[in-house]
């Protein structure tokens, strides 16, 4: 009587058990339920054990159940807090030394840690009254010590974590990192026991031919594992598009569909175009070393369109008709300084100077550089979504329509504009988007000031915007830390999904 297909499949599976799979079956025999990550077999690495388990499951020789676990680790900032002390710990020490003013706390900890410390102390009931912090009767040292011990548990990989303390640090920005993992529980079944017994002699078979086996000649005295041309192969994941590239393409497609022209610029710019062209005074804080990357170069790079230097000088020193300038002595030397561009608006103003016929609608998605302290929402190197429209009908109303239409096409329907200030636009607005009940500022916009446009021969209004691509990506892909975009987490890069 002929075997039925199911019987044939079982026989085939038994005959195709590899040496690694036999070793895993032997490990599981008599052990009951085993957790994959805790299996240790001499001579086999984690990847080989994992592969063997996947094969055994597909052959029906083991039973597998899956459990989703949440694992926690410290971020760089969390590790720094553990090593150097939590900001609220350090603030408490300052208070115990008798320095109780808010200014003393900020000066002692720095602006960033100082703000964190004051916020945390306020939640503990220590709130400033008239700029003075009053030390409580019980200095709360025990609470702060418990927070430190909790971070130590996270660092040490402990699984049993206090739920209340975990919730506290989950609400704090960029202290702990949460990652979900799927854990496989495996158990040998009767078919696996039978296959192991039937193939017990195959454990010494050669499954992979290596140079050592060839050179030693040991291949002459052993058997080779049969190669099954019909066996299942592991999925090979090829290259994929990075989430930032994916989002950049979406942005480009939207502006191109709206009839905009893409422009490009240079990473290295002269301060003349990057700052002076936009009516940013030469003593503005944005020009300081702590905000801008300057380039020390002996190379004499000629300024594009050098005729504009005299225009910039007159505007800065004396202004234009109806508008006063800054009233200082403009320096050609400062205008000639080289720097890494701090925005892509430099590309916009130069493009419009070169294309003064209206209308013009331009955009770019390119890198800019800021001398920022890198944290959960700031990067020193980031992408800016730049855009501008120059024409008779350019107005604040058309700017609002463009921004609403752009974000609508990205999937955002709740957009809010709030008044802001920029040296080169008036009026100016910041754009706030709401998603899943959470608000985030994504960039600035406004109408170019006459001091920017008129001296360059632009006769009509110019509306412009500069939006952060990485900020947008945080919402778009459901990230809590902007740095996660570039941390090369292979699992996330293979499986990222749009969250809106």
C-alpha cells in the first residue's frame, strides 16, 4: 500500500534533520519547556541555535510558543545621570549647602540640567516662591536614592522592576529606552523524539565543508549531510530605503505636484549669503561660535555675486526707504567668513536673486548644520524642508493655505500657527502640528522683510518656510527620541511603519 502524502512528509522530515538540529533536540529532551535565549550548547552560537529551532519548528519536530517581552535599557543621558547624579539629586545638594535661589541652581547645574532639576523638584513639592526654593523638612533623599537604584537595576538588566518607578521614568524624556522582543519557548514533541532517535548517528555528519576539513583530510572518514534541493531556505532581506529617504521622497513629490521647482545649494557658505543677505545683524547671537560651525580655511573662496556685498552694507548700515537699518559699521571681513550653512534659506535668497522674474515657487530638502547639544529632540546635523513663493499674490493667507495643504497631504489635519520672531521675516509664524493628542513644533515661516527683498531687486512679496524633516519623522514613525532615526537599529529599519 502506498504511503499517503502526510506520511511521506514526516519520513522526509526525519531523514533531513541536520547535525545542529539533532544537538538541539538532544538538549531539549527531558528538559520540558525551554527559553530559546537560555539554550546553551557547546560549539553552537546563538544564531546557529536560533536557525536550528526555526527549522525544527517548520518540520513539526518541536512545539513553539511565543511571548512578547518589554526590555528596558538606559539611554546615553540616563547613563550620564547614573554616573554623575540625577539633576534633582545635584540640585538637592545645592539646596542643602544653603544656596536656595533658582539662579544659583541654574548656574550650578547649567541651563539644561537646571531646568530638569527644577521641574522634578516641583513635582516633589519644592516650588520656588519669589525665586527662592525652600528646603523641605524631609530633604527627600530617600526618594532620590530610590530613583538612582532603579536606574542601576535597568543598567544591570534586572527584570523585576517597580511599576511606579518605571512609570515615572517612562514619562521623563530620554532617560530609559523601551524595546519589545518576542521570546520563543520551545519543547520537543513525540515526532521530534522519534526523529532524534532515527538520526542519532547523523550528529557527526559534515553539514558545511570548511578549509580546515579539506586540509586535515577528515572528510575522508565521515559522512556528509544530504543536501535537499527542495528544502525551505531562510528569507534573505535585501537593501531597503531608509525612513528619512522615504519621507524626503514624499515631501519632494508633494511640492512637485504643487508645481514647485527643486533647488540645491552648498554645505559651505559665506556669512554674506548665509546671514547678511537675510538682514541678520553681524552681532546677532546666531552668529556666535556656540550656534554656528565656522571653517578655518586659508583658501580664498570667492563670494558668489560679489556685487551684493555693497548692497548688504548699505542695508545694514542705513536701511532702505521707510525702514531703518541696524545703524552699525558693517564689516566686509565678517561677511567673508566661511561656515557650514545653518539653514537652507540661503539657497532660497540666492536663487531668487538669480531668478527675479515672478512668479517663482521653489523648494529643497537638504542638510543644515547647527552647533547644538545633541539630545532627544536636537541634532547637530539635520535636514530642512525649505520652500518659498515669490509673486504678486504672495501673502500670509497664501502661506497658511500652502502649509495646510502640504501637511494635509502628509496626513496631518490639525495645524496651528502661532506668532514668532525671525530677523528676516515679518510677520513670522511657527507651525504646530497635533497628532494623537500631542503637539510638536515643526518649523518656522513668514513673509520676507522688505530689507531682504527690495535691495536684491525683488518687486513682489516672498513667503517662505523652513521645516524640520527629522522632527516630522519622529511623529511620522512614532519615535520618542530623534537620535533613533540614525542609530542603525536593523530590526527597526527592516520593519518601520508609518504611525499616523
